[in-house]
C-alpha cells in the first residue's frame, strides 16, 4: 500500500450503525493517503424458491430509496470525518445485486476493502456478519473489518508474524499503518510446538530468529516506527487478542504456515476476527 498507489478504498454500507463506523474508518484512511473513497450499497436479489412456491413481490423502488438514504448518510459521515484531514474524492454507487459478489469483484481493483463486523438484523457482536466473513475469505485485496465502536482508538498497531507469505504481507501493511498513525508497532510471534523432540529453550531461540528474519529490512524502510517484539509460547490468536486489547489496529495474514494453496482464511485470522474489539486488517493477497 504505497503512497503512489491511487487505487480506491472500497467500503460497503447497508444503513446500519456498524456500516457507518466502517465508513468513518475508511474515510480517515483514504484522506490520510489521498486515495479516492468508493461507497457501495448493494440491493440483494430475491431468493428463487423454485416453481410452485410463491414469494412476496420484491419492491425494488422502496429498496432503492433505502439504499439512496443509506448512501447519503454515508457520504455525509465520510465528508465530516475527512474534513480535518484533507480533501477526499468520494463516489457512491447503488447496485441491484447481492453485496458479497459485488464487493468481492470490485475488491480486485481496490487497495483496501472496508466492512463492518455485522449489518442489520444481527443480534450479537459475537456473531460475525455473513458479508464480512465471506469477504475476509474471498476478497481480492486486503480487508478491514470494523466494529461499531471503532472511533477514538489509539495505542499500538499489532501484527501477527509466523514466517508465512501472508505474514510477510501483514508485516508490510502493519509498518505502513504504524508509520501513518505515528504508533508503536507490536510484532507478535507466538509458538506452540508439542510434537517436536526439541527443548523449549531451542524452540524459543528459533522463534526469536524467525521474528528477527521476518522483520529484517523494515526498520531501515520505516526508521520512524518504534517496534516492540513479543516472542512467547502461547496460542497465536489468544496472544494477538491480548496484545491487541488496547491497540488501535490488529493486522493478520489470511492464512499461515498451516495453510495450503488456495486456503481462504486460517484459524488464527478467524479467531481474531470473531473476538477482536478493534479494527482488524486481513492481509489478503491482491488478485
């Protein structure tokens, strides 16, 4: 995500308070990077239950009006958020198609996709919304999932490091975020190896070396970023959530060393997404 990258920041809205939180986060992000902001409201198509089963008539006019109202509120919120930072090029779009494929396809030409943790009709924060879950698994660019109470966070940027290719992507994003936010970067490598005939002291030394190698070169590229290294024997998701409790952002890869080619979202990423109370960036590879 270099400063020269002028691809848009894409954010999906549905009229919910959580979606507006995502808009505010996306607007601040875009304004700070002088990137355009694209706000999309997608009207889901009616379900086809098959022949012989009647369904209520789908009133597109009323759904369109709800969509335009949601987009107007989102634009107003984005303008207000960006005003103290700088000018922001905002476009809004209402699409008559289901939100997941629309946002997934558009994410292929975006620098970042931003969504709320859940939308309308979800009763508990502990249940991650179907749209945010699907996009965290299948988007064509990095995805930020923003909780409803996402305003006013400070503290460090926390990144999970495990030596995988996706972890490398996450480290790059995390350094860039820490630099833009003038925040400390907490790089976490949590190891748990119970089936190796190696002493814990040796495994701890290997873990420290892996973290050092993973971070090599970034301090030279981002000399202004303060880095705190955490190497600990623990479950990765648990430690990331603990370190991220007072953070402003957590960054993780879409899958780690235990993944396989084509895997969509690893167990650590899922656990962090479902439990984090701060925004989470999933460092998905660009399509």
